[in-house]
C-alpha cells in the first residue's frame, strides 16, 4: 500500500491509507487477487520476477494464517520439504521466474491457499471490528484445512526424537504441512468444513476477550481426516488394504510411498469398490507429492480396484488410459509403476476425508460382519439342510455313506 500510494513520507496518512484500502478491497477477480499477492513477494530489485525465497515466504504466510485458526499446531518439522516440493515443481533449475508464469502455476494448482489469505485480510480490514461490538455471527472464513482425529500421527512425527516408533513408520505418515497442501490442491469436498453452532449470545459472552471473539469469527470447525489404513501398523497386502478401506462411504486419500523416496496420492471422491471398470466421479485426482508437487491427472473415471475378478488386470490403478494408467500397484501390493517407471512400494496409508458418521458406519458394518461370521460358525443344521450341505458330499467322497439324523 505504501509503494502503490507513492508516498514520500515514512508512514501513510489516514486519507491515503483509506484510499489504498478501498483500492485493495475493490479487487474481486481471483486472478487479480493472486497476482497482487505474488507481486508482494517479488524481488525487491525487479518486481517483474519472483524467486524461490519469495514463493517460500508466500507459502509460509498462507500456512501460518490457516493453522492459527484451524485448531492444529503451527509447527511441522517437514515444512521445508513440503515447501521445497512446490518450489521444485515451479522453478525446476531456474533461480527466478516471471510473475505471470508463477501466477498461472498457482492458478492451476494452489489458488485456494492464496485466496484464503485474501479473505483473512479483507475480513480484518472490513468486518473484524464488528466482533468487538456485538455477538452476532459474521461472515468469517471457511477454512479448508483438515483437522485430524486423535489418532493423528503429527504428535509423534513433530518430534523426531521419539524412539518409540521406527523411523520408517514416523517418516511415512503424512505431516501436517503436507495435509494442508493437499487440502488446498484438492476440491472442497475433501476438506469441506462442518457448520458449528452459533456463539452463545448470553451475557456471559461479554466477559470474553476481544482476541477470542475475533478468533471465533474467523474459525470454523473443518471436517476430520481419519487414518483408515497404515501398512506399517496393519500389514502390507491387498487383503489388508481391502479390510481397512472397503465400506468407508466417504472421500479417501491413498498415499503411496516408494523405496526411492517418492510419494503419490490417489484421491477418491467416493467409496472404493472392487470392479473391472474404471470409476470415480468429479474430484478424482492423482498427485505427486514428493520430490515435486505435480497434479498428474484430474478427471472422472480414472480409479480402478480389482483383486478377485478373473480375466482383468489385478491391483490398484489410476489414470484415464486403461492400457497405460499413470499409477499402477500390482496385485500383491509390492510394487508401484508410475508412467512406466517401476519402484518398490515401501508403505501405504489411507485417510478418510468424510464426516464422523462415515467412519462410524464403516465400523458398524465390520462389527456386523464379525457377528455374522460367528453366527455362521455355530449354526445348527436341520436334517433337510444337511441333505443339500456341501460337507455331506465331501464325507460321501471320503467313503462315509450312513448318517445319524
């Protein structure tokens, strides 16, 4: 604002500041908003170009604002690696690039992260003061950052000195910064916030501090991400994957970690089912997270899971071309192929992105299946049932012909 006003004094006057605020609040187009913020972090000597340091600083401010109002801890030891994957994807071997190129990259991949910062700034300049005067619900910000349930591994991964878990186990689980990056890149259905009850309008609310009221206006409780399957804990294999993932009626994220330190994410907007067809509605996506952040494919009907249907390829696949899928995991869940390059599969983790009821329904189904299996074991057969029972024919083949009813 100071530069735009071309002020010669150290500080802006009230009139000049108000003019710049009105100009800033008048930016409505998402592309213009994005360009405005990337220019803020451009090189000081040449404002037409931005370097890796500038993009990293922009990502830091996006991350900090999102975390401060999401209920998660801000600290993440993997944050440099997460931001590094973004800068590698943007800059390749270049030290700096034009503002226009970086704007287009963010527009195609991570525009929602930057737009959240703009919502925060607009709220601060235009409506935040209302929280100091009255207790009514203001517009607030719909945060798109997931809050994980208590089984979230961030507590252990944030402190790498914890030797209670193997190093491979700690490193394989998704860090907080990576969850935030995915939430910004994927459609809102994976991180849509749940509405919360309006704040208490009783007289006791007047005792709340101004800071707390301000945070209440900005914060909304996002949906919870639940760890459904971790191969380091639950075991590797197709049957283990199916046992922990099938029956979850909500969006899921399948993270594949290879032995050559690459990480891929397959985003499924609906329940996984075994079929010989490629399925998946709008929101199906394949993303490379490490070592570079790249959205490989984003379209419907690209998801495939088959472990039992004969005559069709077996394993987990993702890609628009059935003959050459972008990601292909073999039927034993031992190797993964990405665009023709094979690698050993080190671990798999699956996160459920639906609401709590999705997880509760899945657990209820599993309990019913266990009870049904126990009931089948202890069932008493009548004489009529025994005459057509498969075990009777097996005994006859073994030479026993007479029975006692």
